[in-house]
């Protein structure tokens, strides 16, 4: 047997810096010395810039994040044709990934994003390599989607399904419970240490010292509930003159709809004036997050997990959530933050108002949430759990097998 590190082919089609990408780069930082990682991305994006040294990156444009957004940009606005080209791109990606897996003599294919899962299963079957699927989405809300992903989980080459919450695990537990392991998302407690982060949001906005900041941090996607938050904040603002709303994030990548402009108009129509601030995307979210008094995450569809919740809690920022999905598993009601009834804007406003008005409750939730983050979501311990799961699934490396190891940064040609 060879003493070389297990060689893992990582497929990640989302490069915009969302939850899956941030989770992957954090894990690579923790485990880069334990495995020989080969990460495939469609383009560098935010994720590519955060891959640690020693990890080989392969660029494969055909590894699409969305089938309706093919590499042929002129086809994006042509219904039917865009899907045809997107499927053709994915077919090309599958063949190239299979060739790459054989060339590097991969011991495991690890799918880190939703669309990467079927490609990982195809590569695993064709190249006879074990596969791990990391479930970071809830697949049980649409019947056809649920059946499709369950069929992937049942494939022989899929050795394990890692889920970031029980909400994401439920779909797979129905058909392959023996393959499912729940490992929550994790946070780097050294980086998200309140004492080590200098706030920037309040000075950037020129806020008064006594301002109470309700903050949202994330993509501007319909299901994230930003519209609900704006409407709820209008009620909060009517009773709390010190309250302001800060929205950190931008339109969901790959979407043509300008939701940010819509929310700006919605805030103006509510008469909120300069009390709602849209700050756009920030690469380093900590100087903004640490200046929140309360984090709001009123996702109208159940959150698979909600990574921003543990980042906020680590910094001592109590969240208010719509109480469904994985977010309920992260935030303990009236311990780390408050739960509002899902889709109930009035209750969301009430919970935000309560937390802003009660300094003692806010301080207690901040303290307990920080302790909960340290105990339950520490990157060091949970990354070891993920590494153990990958080792169990990977095939043993054989001496002299495969092609020469690819060094440095690599780009896959079209």
C-alpha cells in the first residue's frame, strides 16, 4: 500500500462566495495537509481566490452552476435553446471530469454543490471511484427533485451522504439511512472572534452611537425573505426611532432580475427614507456583521442551515429567524435568539421589536449564542469529523497506481 495522501476530486459549481463555497474553502484551510485535493471550478470567482496553497485548482467552464446559464452567453435569453446548450455543456463536463479523475488517480469524488451531485455520480460510476455527496440543500419540497436526488443517493458508488442539517438529511434518510451522516456547517472561531474584529458599518453609514441596527447578510434571492424583512421593519421603525435596517448583499448571481432595485423601491414606498441602507456585496463580512444589534434571517422557504447564523452567534449577535428548516436546528428560541412564525410579517416585526427593546434579553442571547457556537460549530472539531467521513468512503491508495500527480494550478481546456 502507498503512503500517499488520499486524492480527492472536489466538484464545486458555485463560485460566488455563498454558503457552499465558503464552507468548502474553510474546510480546505483546515484539511489541506490531510488530503491531496483537486478542486474543479467553472471559473475562479470568489471561491477560487480563497483556495489555500497546496490545493490544485482545475477550471472547467462547462461545470455550470445552473443549466439555464450555458457558457454560450448569447443563448441565455432564448428559452429552450439555453437549456439545450446547458445540457450539452454538462455532457462535456462529465466526460472531462471522468478523464481527469482517471488521470490523477482519484480515490474519491466529493460533490460540494447541488448540480455537482449528478456529475459526481456519473464520474464515480464510469471511473469506478467512490462518491460522497454533501447535501447543502433541501430536496424534499418538489416531488420530482426529491425522487431525482434520492435516486442519486441510492447509487452503488455513493458511499456516503453528508448533510449539514436534519432538514437536508430528511430526503436521503427515507431511502438510504445507513449512508447519511449529519455534520453541521462550521465557523472559524478565531476569525469570528468579537474581540478581534473592528466594526465598519456604523462609521461607514455615519450612525449615531445609540442607533439600533437590524441587519441582513446574504444573497438577495426571493426566498431569503428580504421583502418580508423590509415590510416588518416598517412596523419596527414606527415604534423604535433609533432603529435602522442594513442589508449587506447583492442580487443572486446568474439571475437577470434586479431584486435590489425592487427592495429599494419597496423601502421608499414604506416611507422608510434613510433608515434602510443597501450596502451591496462585501467580501469580508465581519466588520459589518459585528456592528449589527440583531441579525434577521426570515427565509420564506426553509433554510437548509443558514451559515450566517453561526457567524453572527460567534460574534455575539442574536438572530431572529422564521422558525422552519435547518435554522431551527441552529438557533435555540429565547436562548440564542428568537423564533418568529414562518411567513408571519407581524410576528417577525414583534420579535425584532422585542429584542431591540430588551437590552437584557439581547445580552443574554448574545452570550448564550456565542457559547453555543463555540461548543457546537467549531471548525477545528467538525472539519475533523468531515475528514473522517471522507477517509472512510475513499478507496485505499495503491502504490504506483495512476498517472503522475498534477502539481500547482491547472486549467482544463475546452
